[in-house]
C-alpha cells in the first residue's frame, strides 16, 4: 500500500529524520569520543601538507594581489600579459615572505637566545630570593599550623628543584646551540624523525601554495561549479555571500592586527632599550605576539614580563608598568583605530566570549581566529534578523526594542506605506442592541443646531 503525504507531512517527516540522524551522530560521538579524537588526529597529520598549503595561500593572496596590481604598470603597457604578471607576482610574494622570515630570525633569535641564557644563569638566585621571601611570610605558620607549613614548603622545594634541574640541563644545550657544537647535532638527531616530518610538511605545503596562488581563480571556479551542481541556486548564493563576508572580516582583521602587533613590538623594543630594561628582546616579542589577542592580549603579555623584571630588578617594575600602559593606550586609541578601523563591529561581550571559547578549544590560535569569526557570524545573523523583521513590517533598529512597548506590523496593502496596524476604535458608542446611547443623541442635536445658527447669521 502506497503512503501519500501532503507538503506539511513531508516537511514533518524530513525534520524527524534529520533530528534522529543528528541525535544518533551526537550519541556515537560521545560514546566513541577517544576513538574519534584519535582518528581526527591521524587525519589531520596526513592532511597536514594540504592544510598548510591552503592556509599559506589564503594568507598570502592579498599580498600577491597587491604586487600584481603594482607590476601591471610595467607588464601591461601595450597589451595584457596575465600569465607573465601572475608568475612575477607569485615569485615576488614567496621571495618577500622568505626574506622576511630570514630577517626576523637573524635579528631576533640571537638576542632571544642571549636573553634566555641570562635568565637561566640568574634563575637560581631568583629562586633563592623567592624562597627567602616565602620563608619570612609563612614563618608564623611553623608553630601554629605545622602541617600546613610543612606542606607548603614541600611544594615549594619540589618546584624549586624541578626548575633548577631544567635550567642545569637546558643551559649547556643552549650554549652548544649558540656555538654550533656537538650537542646541537645530538639535539637534532634525537628528534630527527619529527624534524624531518615537519620540514617535509612545510616544503610540500609551500609547493602547494605556489600552485594555489598561480591558479587560484580556476580552483575557486571549480568549487563554485561543484556547489551549483550539488545544491539549489538559492542555497549556493547564500553560502557564497556568507563565505565572502567571513573571509573579508577575517582577512581584514588578521592583516591589520598583524601589522599593528609588529609596530607595537618594535616600539616596545625601542622603549625598553632606551629605559635600559632587562630582557628587552624577549619582553618585546612577548608583548608583540600577545597583542594580536584583542582585549586580553596586553594583560597576557604585560603580566609575565612584569614578573620577569621584578625578579631581575624590582626598581624598574613601576617604570615598565607605566611604559606598557602608555604604549597600550597609544595602540588602543590611535594606532589600532587607524589600522583596523571598526573592522569588527562586535560588542565587547561577544569579543570576550569568542576569546574564552576559542582559547578553551584551540589555545592561542583559537583566541585569534574566533574573534573575527564571531564578528562575521554576528553581522550575518543581524542581517538575517533584519530581513525577517522587514518582511513582517517591524522595525529592525535595536532602539525600538528597549522597552516592552508592543509593536504592530505594517499592513502590506496600506496606502500610507508605513502606518502601523492598530486596533480600530469605534467612533460611535452603541448599546447592547445597537441602540444609540445618549452621547450619540446629543451629537445629533448639535448637528441640527449648526444649520439654524448659520441661518441666523445670514
């Protein structure tokens, strides 16, 4: 027997099937979470070169487009040469990135290693000072709370011994790395497999980046072709609009924030050098990298840097805090708005939520990536709500919903084009059986008196 269903029944059946499927998948994911995590990790490790190539191509595409526009003045004087222009642009893009990486490594790494080495050499003295301070503060517990005193001192002694062991083992290796000695070779050979795998993934990823940049329009066209073939046109249009909005928001934020953080790191290094602060290079790198994180970035970078200066030279902590405060105010009020503008348009609550969720799921990368992602989703959802409200004839401005005042939809066939649909009020007061009340009789008497007055006046 064939079952016939109308449109409403088919819609309910589809919703039921999708709900059951989603619940089943969630149940399987919870039941086999460890297995799924292992499979996902293996899949990511296999696809690592492709992922690296896609990420590099996406991040370097704006730079290649800018270079391509600049060299078009020389290559397209008589007639266009798209292939020649693209080859030169891709080559210059890869050389620029390679030169920037080599320059940063050559300028930062020696100073960074020197700062870390000085920190490791001075670490035992710092720990001794901290231990004396703790002993003075908790000495009173030795007589009143001997068990608590013993537990605290045991924890501190264990932590101190662990830090000293790490410093004593890492410092000779660091010296050997600086001088290029035998320990450097042993360090490399001990982790040869992971280093070779990492280098292989980077190399294959860069090769894929070149191919993706050279034929990016064709690859994007193939993706659009697949979407139009598999999905309805309306869904494809909506998907492309959402993807374009997310990509623009993410790229604009990431590129602007990267430039902003580079400038802040450089200014921090110059200021700390003028103030003769210890570990200027190390602190500048920490401040510059953490500045990429919105809102929490300055605190994440300044607090450990302040602790490091406190251990080295306590008298310079206050000047350092004042300098960082001035630098962050300059970044937040002058430099940041100049570079980024209002690229996010995201309330502070959602910025904090994005940082917390992204950091909890993916660490530092999640803190950086989830903020523009939330901004794009927030803008798209706002547009979706505005579209739904406009279809109902309701206002889309947030200020219209600050109170509990009832809003009425606009009549679609209204001639005035914007009058709200409100309950009609009876102009005449009638009784139960439709009989006119004394108010209506009084109104008729007044209407009869008006002509009589007009005749008298005439």
